[in-house]
C-alpha cells in the first residue's frame, strides 16, 4: 500500500509501506476513505514530538470502511463505514474508567505517534469497539473527519475545561482550526461575548463569519488593553489558548478576569512563563488537557442534526496521491488560507 512516512524532522515521503495486519483480538483493519492533517503533525515534522520516530506512518484522523476485524470484535463488521477517533481507548483500564481515554494504559494518542496512523491506504485500529464510531447513513463523511480530533479537542480542552457558561465572556487566542472549533462549540453554551485574537486578517474574517462578537489583530499591539475595554475592565471569564506559543499563553494571563480560567489547548514546544507574582491572588485556574474524545458521541449527534456544521472548516481537498501537496498547502496556511484539508481516495 501507499502511506505518508515520517523519516525525521522535515522529511516525509508518500511511498510503499507494508499493509497492516490484525495483531490483537480487538483490532480492526480499516480501508481509508478520507483523512486530514493536524497541527500536531506539523509539530512532529519540527522534531517536537520525540515519541514519534522515523519510519512511522503519520495521521490520527479520518473515516474509512472496515476490511476485517479480530475475533474479539462483535459490534463492528466488515463493510461498516466508521469514524476513527484520534484517541484509542481500551475502555477498561483505570484511566478509561475515569473518562481519561487520552491516558489509556494501552492506547491514548498512539495513531501516527507510536503506531502507524491514518495517512495511508489502510490502518490498523487497536481497541476497535471503543475507538471507532459507526457513521449514520447519508451523513457527509468529510464532516465526520472533523469529529476525529478538531471538534472534540476544541470543545473538551477549550470549552469544557474553560467552563464556558451562558452569559460568560470568552477570548480565543489563536484563530486557526482548533481555535475556530472552540468558537463553533462554545456557542452551544450561549456565552454573551466571544473575542477571537489572531495575527491573520483572513482567519479573523472567518471567525466573524463563524459567530465571533469581536475580533482583534494582535499585530496592532495593545491587545490586552483592547480586551479589557471590551469587558468593562474585568477581562474574560475564559481565556482559551489555541496557538501553542509563549506569546499567546502570556496574553491569556494578561486578559483573564479574577475567578476566571485559562484553558490551554495549544501544543507547546517551548517553555512558557507563568507570572504568579501577578496571578497568585486572582483566584484563577489554569487547565491543561489532551483530548479524551469522550464528547464524540454527543458532537456526532449535533453534527447529524445540523446544530454544528464542521464542513465550514474545510478549505482544500486533495487526492491521496497528492498527500505531499496537501502538507505543503496546510504548512503554509498564512499564504494559502488553509484551515482544514481533506485528503480522499
């Protein structure tokens, strides 16, 4: 089969690779129909994810058709169309029983990280019964790809961890795909004010289309002062960090209101400063989280019902044999305007 193989920092190739086979009784082999690229894949290419070693097939998102299942799989069968969760979960270990699937003793974020992933013609899915979701007939499968990672990540790590509530104020620092996913899902809780902050005017325009009440270009300076002006000097109840760079984490500290929450989503490859000399008395909380995908069944229902339309996040489409072009487009998002790309057979 063909697969996108990581060969070390800044080195990937679309090349021949052994087709996966069933290893454990709970496995499924899935023939990929659609996949996408995540910002985390770009972090891997920068050498910032040491658990992902050369020779690994990248990717942890997508939809496909089950080709075969192990003898322990009874709720799924060949020819089922399924959504692949970015998090593999056994459903039985201590962490899974606590709803922390991301820390599953034999799963978690393993696809495209410690085992071969979804940017390939076929993929092996461990713990298939608790890591795959049947796709309702007639559902747009491109929309389903957004449920593999981006929507539950924005929702769980940003909206739920940030305790977004009716009438609250929210600032999303970083208007890329994850920040926009947080924007879409935050509106499920009817906050009074959502502010999106980014350096890219194109992304800020999209944020306004997606429902942001205010957008701020941080390149103009005085961003914290502008947020305070929009919130009667208080700051925001929830500051969602969705970029993963030191400057955005610092800004979240500057704009969070007393009693508020800084909800970190971004993948940080460098140390950041924590100004406890300013924050120690402010009754704030700072949350970190890797998506657990516990919200996937609920979000799937909202997408099927039309409450959320994740197709709005898709800006580019490619065929599998143009995987490298897809990476180039996604990696140069400032120039190409890419949000999410769909790569399909």
